[in-house]
C-alpha cells in the first residue's frame, strides 16, 4: 500500500479527528484487530454477531496509528469519528483507487467469475504487474481491502465482484472504477433476493454504472439473458461458441478427462490452439473471456495462450486430487444449479465408477425445491453410477434422481439420501469403492470440506 496521511483519510471519509495529528502516516488499512501491524489504520466494522469497536483498545498496543469509530471514545488515542465505518471503508478505498492510473478489470456473474478472474489474471500478468482478488474478497469489505493492496508498482488489477442484493455491484463499481467490465453469465444464484433472472441481470449490469468513459464490456454471448444486451449496450465484445455472433469464439473443443480441455480460440482471421488444464467445456468460455480482455489491453496471442495454459485455480474450486484410493473433485467452495451441472458434466467424462456427493444450494427462494429436483434428474441422466444427496433441500435432488431412474427403468439402489454429513459417514465405506471418481459439491454454508477430508483421509 502507498502511505497516506491522516489528513487524506480524514478528508476521504468526511470525519472528525480527535487526539491526532493530521500529518500522521498510515501504512496499511485493516478491519481485523488480530492482524494489526505497526502503522495501520484500524476500521472496526459491525456485524450481526460482532462489533469491531470492542477491540479498539487492543490495536494501539499492536502499533495502530489511528482508528475510525462510530462512537465517542474516552481515551487520548487518535481516532476519526464517522457515521458509518463500512461506508467510510468504501469511501477511503474509492479515494485510494483514484490515486493510481492502472487498468482495472471487474468481473461478475452467477457462475464462473472466480475461475474467469484467475484466467484473466494469468493472461494480464504476462505483460503487466497485476493484482487480483484473493479468496472470497469480492464483497463490500473484500473489494476495498483488495484496492488497498495496490502500490506504485501495480499496473493492472482484476477485481471479482459478488452480490446478494440490488445496488451492491453499483457500490463496488463506484469503488473500483473499471476500465473493462465482464459478466460471465446469469443463472439462479441469489434469485431469492432478486426475484427473477431478469432481476439478476439488472443487478449484474450495475457493473457498468462506473465503467470509465469508452470502457469495454466483455460479455458471454452464449448466455440467453446476456444476449439481450446486444442491441442495448455499446462498446461490447461478446465471446462464445457461435462464430457468427461473437467476436471471440472457440471451436474444435475436445474434453481430455482428467487432463482438461483443448480448443481453438479465434478472433477474425487470428487463431491459436489452447490446452486448458481445468476440465469441462464451461472452462472454454472462461478462457475466451480472458482472451478478449487480454486482446483489448494489447497482449499478443502468444502471451494470451501462455496465460491461459498456465493459470492456477483458486482453492476448493474444481480442485482435482488423485489419492491412493480415489480421484476427488473438490468443488465445495460454492454451488448453484449451473455450476452443479458443470461439475456433473466433468465427472461424467471419467472412465471410472462415478460418484457424486451433492448438498444443498442456498438463496434460491421459492425456486429451490424445483431446481434441486431438476438437478437430481440431471445427475441421473448423466449416467452417474452413485448419487449421494445430503441436506434438507437435497431431499429434492434425491427425489429427482429417483424419478429419472424410474423413467429409465434403472436400478435405484445406488441413489442415497442423508440428512447430515455425519449420517453419510456411517455408510461411507460401504458406498465408496477403490478407484472411484468422486465429485463433492454444495453451497459454502454446507461446509462440505468436512466430507472432502473424510474421503481423502
């Protein structure tokens, strides 16, 4: 982080300084009292189960220079009083972003935004000193903290932007001020809060609200909802598998099982062949998006190819591990109907006995029973050998799989339902067999890393 003066912070957050020197120097910004270092500004946040204000006393002992606070503090240490520390965090990040002339690529979407972010980062770093969103830092706290990682050497930043409600992406776009805005797709994630896929599209399009003048919109032309933007938005670059309607398109797609997927990527009369290490046809779309972004920023096709072929996935996202007994596809970071189907598509390509362990998908509202049921039907239709369903909502996956098996007159003995992971563990040794390929996937709140650990023990 580039050093800031207390005065700069004071002006950015429109606060009132107590007991401090405006010439004091801030070396870093932190919202976690446990990780305070010498020279930090501590911004205490409030949540449903915590209040960072309770830890203000401890941060000065660790070397904090100043703190923000929503309340009056009865001590002699420097603090800046503000009405809302979360808003102040955003305001300070917006100010800090404005200090740098760098390329910012903002990525949102219902599915695949993290993988797309990772591939874009890998492409951009072939030419630029690049930062990216790490872990789950894609919300109204994580995006500002990512912004504060920019320093004088940074040339490009890839920002992932997530949301649950309207106006969240709007606020994140205001902080990030992107040069390029990416929407990967529009699925059913968060439909409980947004009402419909049309509502989800509207929320995703908030990423354009603070796109720089003349900035580029890179959009998935294969997505039915995003395709409705073709005649509505200017400065667009569509990518997909249809060469007649997309600027960047792919053909010659070959799934190589455990080894990944390969394809030819085209733009006009230019083309290159790419071996993508992550399996699944859906990964081709992520690579196409990265190619479009890289091309826009002047990266040649040779370096784009290198970036695509050498990108590394974030943890717990299609993380394929060969153990002594199994091939485990650890994709437990999150789940929604589209990503579940993509995971099942990858599993279906294995030349082994195929097992899926599926859990609840959250934030689907009234659509949840139907979407879980349809997922069960889909799993059975992909000829998965063993289907394990865990969780309250996942009883619908179980029912859907049974229904599809009945239509196909198939044996239902290898379709299981358990209320909890612990219930599954009581039968795990009788269900799994050596050399199985096992997909483990559920929404983050299900904490299915517990099942991953059990399987890989």
